[in-house]
């Protein structure tokens, strides 16, 4: 808890540890089935980020039955179940309450060997940072709420958020990985800050190499930046160095809160090119090395 890691871990034996996590939120897309898929992918992601394999899950539902009826609930749960099936994760049940505001998510339990647990701290000087999904879902979702996003953009961002981090997690086990987290509500810079806070190390980010959804830049330039991005910036601004003329739209994207974002992987510099190639060859086409770890900076993120 001291380092705000992605999930809790309980050691059962010398060969087995349990990873446990829980995540739920209000709808971010209109389609109930897609919302279920996204919520499930988001909840599973914390297990992948810690080097584990999700095994079981339980639904968490708050639902306004009187105003919405049963069909959207069925579709939402079906979407979640489909994503769990894709992840080879068994749904054991769950709990629901009636609520005026719809919320859905899951508690997830995964397995990991105790010696193979990945935490969000552990970066070594010289390590590279690899990001597996593009940024900008928070900004685009804000534009969707404003009725400005096209159907093609809505479908693109929906599929991105519903995509499991399973493949990326499998691939990273082939390389020398020092730390990992998934990029979610605190934005890229917020999660990097968690990775280095109190470690005496810093990170240099090449902002031009960070994968970004083109539509996110367009909507960000129009001012469709979620409140969460501004809160993230306010909380971590003292840890971030940038030139006075740094692109303000790109800065907002780097703080943008993500839903079911990609993995942020710290790996040995010698492994980084091969890791990115493997990810891209397996369909994770936007995977990229976005920066490196240095002892020259102390608890600081430098944008260049």
C-alpha cells in the first residue's frame, strides 16, 4: 500500500501467491455490452500488471432496476462474461444492489509464483520504459459525452479499452522486466510518478515517442480535457519538468486519466528493442519505448 501498487498479493506457499484486486466504475460508453467488456478488461489488468494470471472473478453491480429495466443489465453482464471467457477466467458469482447510479466492475483473483511478482517500483538506472497502448481515452470519452465524436472514433476507442493486456503480459515474461504497472486513472505521468517516488531515481520521457490517439489531440486542442487530467497535473506537477514552450495539448494528454490503459513496462535497455518488436509482431502495433530511467534526476520526470 505504501507504493500504491496495482493489487494485493498473499503468499500461499513457496510456489504460489494470490493476486487480488477490485475495480468498478460508472458507464463510459452507451452500449451496455461494450461497457461490460471494458469494465472486465480494466479489472483484469491489475493482475496482468503484477505478472500474474487471472483465475477467478466476481461481479460487482449497482443498478437502477426501476428506471432501466432488466435488458441493459443482462447485456452488461454478458459483455463482462465474454471478456472473462477470453481471459480464461472463471466467473464465480457476485453481488448486486439497487442504486440510482449504475456501476459495474469485478473483483479478480490471480495466481503468480512468489519469485515472479512484478511491482510498480523496482526500476533500475538505464532501464527503458515501454508503453503498450496509446493515450487519450479520457479526452475522447469527454468528447463522446459532448456528442462530437464520430461513430468510427467511438468504435475505435471502445475496442481499445476492451482489449485485454493479456498478450502484452505474456510477452513481457520473455524479457528482463524490473517493474510494471497499468496506465489508468492517474494518467501516464501520475503512474510514472508512483514508479519513482521515493526511489531516488528519475525518468526522461521523449514525448514525441509516446503513442497518442490522433482524435485525442484534436479534441484536446478543442478543450475537451476531463477534470481528472487537471487534478492529476495539480497533484504531480512538482515532480515534472518541462520547457516553458512544451506543447500544452500534449501535456494534457500525458496527464489524461485512462480507462483500461496499456501496460507500462520497465525493462533492461538491451531488451527494449526486441520487446517492442515482439509486441508489434503480435498485433500490439503502437507499442513503443517512450523514455528511460536515470539517477541523474531524483524523483523527477523530465519531458523533452
